C-alpha cells in the first residue's frame, strides 16, 4: 500500500497578505517549507534564494554521485563507443538515480515513459527503478501520527504492527486495528521528505531551464515537464489528497461488482498520515496461490482491463500506477486497487481524440492520424507532417497486418516510442502516465497469461463505445469508420457488432434508439443520404442480377435482345454481409420481438424515413434509365455496308450511373 503527501502550500498569490505596510497584492517569501502546501515554483525559488548554502551543499552531493556516470558518457563520446555502451550507461543511470534519492527515483520513473527524451533502451532500464528504502524509526512515525491526528496513537489504534510491513521512498505502512475493531493500514510519511523533494525539484528546474535554452537537440519544454512532475509529486506527498482520490475512485468505479476500493478514515488522516481500510489479499502475480484458492487469474486481469478502459475513456480519472503491489486479489476473487497518490485526469477532448486516433489507425488513414497527434498536442501545429505520415504507416501497418487478437501492446508501444524519439514529438504528461499505466498492466497480464492480449480484450469495449456513445465526436468517428471512398464498409459494421456483443453492459436497445435518434437528426442528414444511395446501388445490383438470370433461363440470344450492361461488379457479398449482420443482431442478448415492434412505428412516423424511401426509389430509377440510355441509345450497331456473316457491336466505356 502507498500514498503521498506534500509539506507544501497554497500559492502565496492566492490569498491577500496584510503585514504592516506591505500591500495586499504582494507575496512574501515563505519562511517555512510547511507553508508551501501545493507546488509553486515561484514560492520555492523565493524560499531557497534566501538559503543558498543549502542548495550549494546539495549540488556538491549531486555532482559527486553523478560524476562517474557523466565521465562515462564523455569517454564513450571521445572513443566513439556511445552505441556499444548504451546498455551499460542505462544501467549506470538507474543506479545513480537510486543513490540520489526519492525525487530522482521519481524522475527516473517518469523518464521511463518519455520516448521524446530518452532512447527506448534507456526507457526499458528505467522501468526497473524501485523506490523501496530502509524503514525509518518507529518513534518518528508515532510522533507524526500524533501531530497529524491530534491524539496519541494509543488512543486511536488498539494495535499497530511493531515494525512497518512496507517501506518506500515516500513513506512506510503499518498494519493496525482501530479501537472500534476495524483492521486498517496506516501510512506515515518519511521525515524530511518535503525538504529533500522541494530542494531537488528546485535544482532540477534550474538545470531544465538551462538545458532548454542551450541544448538545441532538446525539443520538449523541459521546464513545463518539471512543473508537471512537481505538481504530481506534491500531490503524492499530500495524504489528504490521496484519501480524496480514493473516495472519488470508489464513487466512479466501486459499483463494479468485481472491483474493491478500500475505505478512508478521514478523521485519522492528515498530510503526513493516512488511515485506510485493510484489504486482505494476495498479489495478482502470485499465480500458484491464486490457483490454490480456485481463482482464475486471467479473469481477474480481464476485470482490470475493463476497469482501466472505463478509467481512461469513460470518466477520464485513472490510476496511473497499477504495479503488482497496488493490485490485490481478495479471497472472494475481487480486484482491489491500492495507493491513490498518483492519479491522472484525461479531459473529454483528449478521450475522444484518442478514440478518433484509433479509428484513423484502423482505417489506415495515416494523414488523419498525424493530424490527430497535432490535436492531441504531440506535435506543434507548424510541424511538417510529410515525413511523419509514411513513418506512422511503417509503424502501424505492421501491427494492423495482424488480427486484433494477435496485436501486442508492448511491441506497438516500443515501435511508436522509437518513432517519437526520431521525430519532433512531445509527449503530453497525461499520455506519459497513460502509457505507464497500460504498459504496466500489459506486463502483469503477460506474467499471468503469456497468451493474454490486452488489445483484444479492450476492443469489444471500444466497439461498444463507438456504437452507443451519443457524443458528436464519436458519431463522426463511427461514420468515418463505416464509410470509405463513398462505399459503406459492411464488414466493419459486422466486426463492430460482433465485438460489442461480447462487451459487458452492451445494450442493443440503447444502440438502436441512439442510432435512430442520430440518423433522423439534422446531424444525421449526411448519413441518411449515404445510406439511401447505398441501398439504391444494392437494389439496382440485385435487380440487374435477377434480369440476367431470367434472360439466361429464357435462353435469349445476344442478337435478339440488346445487352443491358452494369457499370459495377455484380456481387451478392453486401447482401450476404447484411444477412450476417441481422443474424448477429438477432442473437444479441436483450433483443426481443417487443423491441422490434416498438421500433417499426417510430421509423414509419419519421418524415425523414419517407425521404430516404423516395431517394432510394429515385436512385434505382435513375440508374435503370441511365443504363438503358447507355446500352440502347448510345451503344448502337454500326451501319452495314454489305452483308456480313456476323454483326459486330462496339460498346463504349460504361458511364457511371447517377
């Protein structure tokens, strides 16, 4: 279990200051770190500018620890062994960051999701960073508990474990029992953590500012990245904030029958102490123990994937650190989430943008995909997309060559990371956390079941969202997916319906109602026209096919009956696919005769439905007339100058029917 809590404040400028003659709009430098409750780079800078010796001695310590790594890099550059020693230097970087302490461990963990800043090989090594540290003395922990909750621990807890059951870079956890009998986990922050973290962030920000201005190879705004990192780690150091995150997470996802979120005891929680419900369970990676208890670990992973999709694409509030220690399986087979210090928000436009990117990827519309990356702030609006479009095609065509069931999330992520490192991509903070979360979940899934594919389990949910979400952005994405080059892609609709049917909470009645509502709305006019034209084309094909069969049956010769040609390939595949789609709908749970009988009157009553019918009839008639004109009037037999054994007919190229 874990959490977070800063010793850090609300911005000085957020509240007026009235000290003697000082104007209310002027912010005074904070006198104590305890006054800085939230990340404020200006307040931090003001605090340490008055304490230069603290920064000087910390810099000396950092330089001494980092000296070996830096000299190794310089030597590789001088001797031309940079690529040969890349793995060795990546290991050295991980060791160095661990020695530098909590702030740098967190920096390394953040870099492990930043393909725009470090190479894929270095990212793979930084993923191994661990933040376990030796525990600090119990006496300090007990003092912090008393200071935060205002009572001696003995008056609140009937029992506390004699030593912590876990110790990480930000705090350590005890198992306890309240006086009222509930088992709890008590997390206590490390002493001096706020001072160390704040000092290091101040130094890192100065270095980032210098590097951004002086190193041309750096294309990302390092200062903004550091500020985002500072905001996250300050939130993680505030255990009150973590408690609020847990309660919000429970409100959004706790209703799911196989998800468990521990309760928070707010009256026994403060900035440096968190008391939460004790969850009895085992790690998801302890496969033998799960099997011994009769729990299917693959099913639990599927539950985690579905919950992650809801977090990412439905509500936008997701758990950004789902490592094995934060995911427990309870004795009754539920998946319990722990540690809500690192959470992330994904705005609606970002959520819909991600789904639109998926649609463009499936369509192999790499020009649209490149524009999606501009909209999602991966690329600046002035970026030249011409070299990037074929690079995207090279990455995703390999993945799209396989079926969804064969697509491997990590391999796609690795290839895309290499592309982002080569081209001027900037990874937004929310996306870095998403990748960290999904890749971690994918790694756990592969450990549990080597054949498990996160993407194949996620696709039914995405299909359900595309079919049922009324958001205009997704209606437009669905339209882009189903129509390509003026033709309706029946196979894609069939695939969507087939996958959505296997998704939990898929309600076909809702899909039908929303489809009818959208189809007969002003926004659905374009779709109505396309459907009517598609129906006219298919009816015309069917009619011509029937005429051909009748002609063959009557054994009419070419001389006695003019050939009525068709400008498009005659095929029954669309009707076959339509029949298969009807079969999928008929076999979807929840569909019944009452649903169908309630839909038909709605359709008949719509004036737009009659417009579709008229357009279909007109379209079929126009195609038939155009064919007759083309074949009977335009393609006429050549005049005969003398009797010949046979009559030759020269046909002009067919004219596309209206």
